[in-house]
C-alpha cells in the first residue's frame, strides 16, 4: 500500500552497499522508518531527500516490514542550518531528542509543527541555543516528565520562586528552597523564561536575545532535569558539550 | 541441525563480516569445503597478511604496507597540495581519476553531530600538525563527502585553516556527468548554480 506523508528526516543510517534507512517524523503518521534504496549512489533520485533535516513530501510502500521509499520531493532543505556547524549541532540535538521521545507511528501534528517551526526559525538566524531551550522545555510534556513551573512544588505558592529542584521536579519558593540542598538558584528572569517557554506559541516568537548567564542557567536546569528523568543518553548532546569548548 | 564443529567455527568467522547472516555464512562455509586446498590456504594467508602487514601511514594515515606510504614517498608528486578525504577508499577513488598528483590526508571518519563524533575522534589534529611541520604546503583541498557530516568536517577544517593563511578549497558539488538537468533535485541544482564558472 502506498502512503504519502509530509515529513522531516530526523536521522539517516547507512544500510548495505548503497541503501539508507531514513527515520522520518511525519505530520500524518508520526515517526516512520523508510528504506531509501540506492540513496548513496551519485545519480540516485533519493540522494538529496535522504539528508538529515530535509523537509519534504515522501511517498512510500508500506508493507509488513520496513517501508520502501518510492518518491521524495524536497520542500525545504534548510541550507543555512547545514552550512553552519553550531546550528547543525543544535538541530541534530533537537532531532535526536524528538526521535527518542516519540513512539513509532504515534501521530502528533502539534509536535511536527513545533519542530518544523523551530527549524525554520533557526534557518532564519535566530539563536539556536534559545530555540533548543524552548524545545527542551516543551518536550518535557511529550516525554511525560513535565516539571512544576507554575508554583512552588512543595507549598503551592506562586510568587517568591527562587530555585529549581531536580529532586522535587519543579520550582521552590524562598521558604521551601531548603528542602533540597542541591536546588539550582535561579535569576527571576530565568524563572520567567522557563514558564514562558513552556506555553509560548513558537509561531509567534521573534528573535529572543538572552544574556550568556541566562542561557547557561536555562541549560543547567534542563541538562540536570533530563539527566535525572530523561532515561536516555543522546549522542548529539555529547557533541554539543564538546562544541562549547571550541569557542566558536 | 547441528553443524560439525569446524564448519560452525568457520560460519562464526564469516558472520563477523558486515552484511553476512547465518544463511550466507553457511553457504560460504560449504563453498570453502569444496575449494581446492591450495586456494583455501592462499585465501587464509592473504587474510592474515592483510591484517598483519597493513598499517596506517604515519604521515597521511592512508592504509599501507610500508611506512611512509608510496604516495607520500613519491617525490614526483606535487608536494605543495594536500587533498583531505574521509576514508582510505576515497584515496583509491581519487587515484583512479589519474588527474590529481598531490598528497593526501585520510581523516578516517567525519565530524557528525548526529552520532556524537567530534574532531578528536578523527585525524584532524594530525592534519594541522602536518601543516605546521611542512612549510611547503600551499593548498589544502577538502574532498569530504557531500553529506551533512562531510560538510560539517569541511567547515571545521576551513575554520582551523584560516589563521594559517594556507589556501583552502572545497571540491565542487553539482550535476554528475551525463546527468539530466530535468531530473536533478533543487538542492543539487542550487549547488551547481552556486559553483558555476566562466567558460
């Protein structure tokens, strides 16, 4: 049976002499693995569509085993992301995080739209670090590990929030912050941003420019949180950590 | 069915090769039984020799049986140009062309943010060291694959090369010889247009 879907290539795996297995995240059917036969050959028509982050229309035979790609049309190849190593690394991290948190053929058009919009914003030149923070915050809901970001996780107070506790999975107020000696103390701006990132409509965001310290705080919270509750190790995360040392 | 121990062991050996499952391994193992003993011995010897005698060239990291390799040792080659490739197989592909007469540097991989492969996992540092030690080099041609990993590697190397002042070039991307414009995809076409030249 032929199936047609609009999708983004999350990952490619070389298979055999010249084949490539594409992990697509499609608007219609969620995550789908598709075999692009001969995609590594110079003149193969699937060559350009079999690259990571390509947004396109994919037509594939859905059999009992893995689907086989029949046609692929590129809608957007995000050339600026591909030509900029920092943007590419953040996009790779978002793609891997998405791939790890969604199940095969679990339809989620909202998540598709979110990922596509963030790639578009990154292509447009918006700060990849901020876009990744937004994605990480929103993905906690998808991964089923959403922290409490509206009120103090201990007493329920909504104001005087001062820190984030990984152990308690949420914000702590001034009175309760001693409950967790390892709680991460946060600047009020970071607290506001974490709340904003969880609910903001990415279609409406413009360019957000943040201070280095704020970005570092956001990263510290999300890194510690995903490490504790994510339950997966991301290869692209290791690369991102290396990238910071390069000073690009 | 239980295979006799020598066949089972042989199959086990074949199954270590990429793309070979139990069925193919059994077919190959039974084929070996029918081969002449001399051929089998020759085959076994070449396997051992390939493993024992081959090494990486200390200069270009290409696979070789003598160090430095024959390409690095060849004084008739242009010693001012280095072509950077991902794999040893790429050197062979370039040599088949018979138009390039410079030196090589094999990275043995490419930077891949998706797979967490960073510059320290490939031979990039060795390339920079080689360039620092050899003042004759005037041009570095980056001939990594036209994939996202190849591009990332090319970007990284070109960035490292900037302060050295050595001319750094990237091989062209675009339409393959004999390719129809009509069937080319938009990414390839835009690359071809980007790299157009005056005739």
